[in-house]
């Protein structure tokens, strides 16, 4: 039976972007605490690994030397660097905070460590919940993301001669990863997200298919706001597994953001823990070596519950639905899984359905033939 790594140490969760910032690294600690209370790390196939810092050479696989130097300088408190040139601003999405370089390099290094363990066959799957920061660009921060660890992990696999499929189920389009491999047919990127017509970063339309040899290897499934479990699962199942099987990759990199959750304060999708886990199950059942990454998620209790469910699935363990007493008391929640499903706006149901059918139809018409699918 395959071993499953989990990458965590408290240093990953102790920084703060800004007191009122929606990205709260403490959610990582909550996830680790919940898994520990379930006894996850006592499982014979569980492997708990400390992350390491990504080196500047590794960061340079994607990011420019000027940007890396700026992140170091800004995080050290130097004031002779213009942060706005690199996407940073005090009141915006990407504030400068103390030891920013070290925090970002540690979460990125966690993804690279996980990629190494998967590529070497030490584990069948690895989960770095601090990773999945998919918006960062080569020369600037974006969308709470300083370094783009999914793209860097993909570069690691490519350096090993592996074909990679990247699947991103964060509510926001995985624009930084798409852009990094837009001309590359060795990487199939698939992003399932709330339509950029309604949500940051404003990209991710089906027409963004890649160019040159990469044409047809960037796939986007944008969803209408308030799309819930049933429509999401249907669209995902019609598009994602068939394309992955046709591409026949060596490894799967999955960004498992849970800001698609129906109570997330920043987005409008209506997923429950049950719908989310069904989508993750479809990915796991492909049987590929798997690097799983965190991502968005701004309802911190939902993050902890969802990512705990993911690690249980990777271990093939079903945790009790009643949460351990210590976690339940501290967080004011009683159950691991959602007990009810939200009812989206009745007046939008026709629009949601029409949008899904049109989008899936467009993908089937424009992209499926490139991969030999009908």
C-alpha cells in the first residue's frame, strides 16, 4: 500500500499578511490540529514531513532575479525598493509583511519537497496544504500569492522528464500556472473556477486554449455564480477525467482550493464538503502519482474540515463525522461533513444550467478533438 506524505510545521502558519487580510495562515494549523486529533499521523501509511526552504535557484525556474531580490528586501524591511513595481501595496491584496521571503520560500519548498517524494517513489501521494499559490507571476505578486509553487513543482517534474497534468479546483482561475505553460504540450493545465466575468482574476475563458505547440493544452471550465454540487460534479466529470486519460500523464498536480465553499466570503460558488470531496475522489481514482496542494479558502473551519477529508481519502480512511471534542469546542462546529446543502437563488438555476451546458459543449468542440476525443 502506498505511503502518503503530509507536509507541515508550525512556521508555515505563524505569519500574518495584515490584521484584516482574508488569507489567514492559521487555517493551516487548524487543519493539522484536526488531523492530529483524529490520529491521522499514527496511521501506518502516513508520513509527516517538515518543509524546507526553496532555494533561489529553484525560485528562478519561474521568477526573475529582480523579483526574488525585491521580495527578500521588502520582507527584511528595506525601504529603498518600490513594492508597487512588484505587485505589493499596503492596503491591497498583496501587502508586505515581516519575513515575507522566508514564509513564501518555506511554503514553496514544501511543495518541492513533496514533488521530490512523489517523483522518487517514496510516497504515492503528498499533500502540502500551504501550497497552491497559483496567481504569482514571474515578476510580481498577485492574488495573495508571492511565489507560484504549483508552477515550480511542475518545473521540477519536467526536469525529471515527466508529463504533467495540473488540475485546479480553486474558485479563482489558475492564471499564473496557465501562463507559465501556455506554449508547452508537456503540461495539460485544467482549471475549474467561477467565471472571470464575475470574479478575480478576470481570466479563464474557454477560448484561452494555449498557443503554438501548447494549443489545446490549456483547458478552462468557467462556472456561473452560485453553481452547486450537482452541476459542478457533472461538468467536472464530463471534461476532466476524459482529458486526463487521453493525455496519459506521468503525474497529477492538483490544486485543491476550497474557496468554492458555499459560505466562503470571497466567492459565489455553492459547493459543500460532500461535493468537493466527490470531485477530489474522481482525481484520486485516476490512480496517478499525486502531488496535492492547498490554495484558496477563507472560511477557516471549512478549510480544516475539507482538507482533513482529503487526507483521509488519500489514506483510504473515513474519519468519524462527529468532530473530536477539543476541536469542536475551540471552533464551535460539531460535524466534519456538511449536513445540509445550500439552496441557491431560484431565479439563477436556468442561467447556471445553460452556462454549464454551453461551456462543456464548447470544450468538447474546441479542445476534445485535439486529444483524440469526440
